[in-house]
C-alpha cells in the first residue's frame, strides 16, 4: 500500500472516529475552546482528552517506547486537519502533549519520562508554561524569577510569571528561573517542573478585553521544585527552553490554520449576509486572506519537512523563525476585516446573535496576537539576528 493510500485511509478513520465520538455529552464542544474561547467547558474538555487517549489519538508523533504511535509528519498532518475539520475542541492537553512531552523525551531523564509522560498521554495531568514575566515577555532572556538550592538539593522559587494560559486549570507548571544570581541574559537559567497545588504559589486571573480570564499571573514565594524535577543541569535552561519553542512551532500549527480557515469562512458568510461580498475592496481583502492561508500552510509543511520524519527535532529553522510574525499579523487583519464586513452592527453587543458575537471575539482576541509569545519588534529582531546573521540590536543590562 503506498503512502498516499495509507494517508487517505487514516483521513477516513479520523473523520469516522470524530463523528462517532464528538456527540452526546461532547456535542457542545464542537468548534469550542480555541484561542479566545479557552474558558469554554474546561472540565468536559479534560474528559474529552481522556476520550482521545482511549481512542489512541494522543502522542501521535512520540516514539513507541514512550507510549506514542511514531506517526510520520504526513500522518500527523492528516490527523490535525481532520480533527479541526470535524470541529474538534481546543486541546486542554496541548501544552503537555505538544510541548513538554517532546521536550522531556529529548532532554529529560528516564525517571522524568516515566513519571510525567503517562499522565500527559492518558489525559489525567495538565500543564501550563511559566515563561513570560513583567519585563521578560518578548525578551525571555530578561527572566528575573530566581531559584535557590536548599540544603536538601531542592530549589526554592521566588518571583512572578504572567500571561500563563490556563494555569487555574492545570496541575503542573514548567518554569524558567535564574539559578545563578550573577548571570545575565540567557546564561544561568534553569528549567524546573513544579506542582501548582502547593504552599508558596498563588494564581490570579487576568481579565481580558473580551470578558474572559484564560490568562493568569502566577506568584512564587518560596515554592518547591524538587531536585529530581530539574530538567538538564543548572544553567542549561535556555537550551531546553529553545528546544521546547521549536516544538511550539511544529505540528500544532496545522490545527491552528484549520481554525483560521473556519474563521475566514465565517467572514465570507457574514459578507454575503451583509450584502458586501461583491464590494471590490472587501473581495480583494478576502482574496488576500485566502492567499495568506496558503502561504502559511506551505511554510508550515516546509518547517516540518526539516524537523525529521516525525517532526520531533525541536530545532528552530529559518522557516520557523518567520512563522509567528506572519500568522499573528494575518490574524489581526482578519479580525479587522470581520468588523468591516459587519459594518455598524460590529458595535452592537447581542448575545443572541451567535455569528456576530463569534466575529467580535475574533477581532478582540486577535489584537493580542502580535504581542503575546513575542511582539512584532522582537520577532523582527529574531529573524534578523538568528535567521539572517545580522548584528545584534544594542541591549541594556538588568
């Protein structure tokens, strides 16, 4: 059987499984829980993670010896596309399965893999990411959260993280902290795994423009990271963090693009309903949005082609360096297009009008896209310095 036939059979298998399982109690999750809607049905979406696990749809690219299915990049692409096409909900387990799990496989100890990977795979353990801080968001090397080793070899963490997605619904957090007080920049950082349910950790929600609070501040006041939960060695945190960011720009980008396709379809439908679909400027902007989606898709496939057969290298290629800048600006423009299509109705709040509310949500949330996970300015510096080898922009000191 050739690979194209295998992929087509897998496509049918995924579509059939989704149509059979995304119903009944899970029917309300269809098309829910994506960016800007991550507060939707958190308990039920955690149960959905266990449903996926029981069907064998987690850890698709993980090695078989770590409980995964060792699927090729092409097969994983099929799954993500069919999952999104069926309206699969936003993944509560994404941070664990898509980011931390592959990082532990690449950089962690055998003990860490044995303790953490099974809970991630079976949908019973949920993770959040402790990277950004006030003053160290786009420029992660400015991290000031500190960790001091105690007499037992454990680490006591002090500091603050911010914009921590779904921390209030998570069990564990991985944290970048400065373990060498004399260090500067990306040196002297360490990568720690910490349970959230412990003394010395406080989680505070951040109210957003759209009324939600899926982001949080996380405060550490002497919270404990066990000695065995240091990934790598002290001072090795930057390398491990960059490995994780390589996975962040990997396979999940295709599912994100399927969400973008749905949103563009909503905009087109709204344009027809508003009678502006034949307006030349609107038609041109819709065409540009469609062309931008194709560019994103081909660049994502180019990124994945350089990541190995299973997409698991964690390396940041040049193609990966441009991805966040491109999609965030594209999405922000789509949000503005949605409002222009709605016209004056865009200013009206009416919870009974689900279509309008949905497009308003796209607009409001997309305003943050060019900020979180790295501002436009920082992304351009990264592309110039790491991708093109240009001189570094002058930095101040901490």
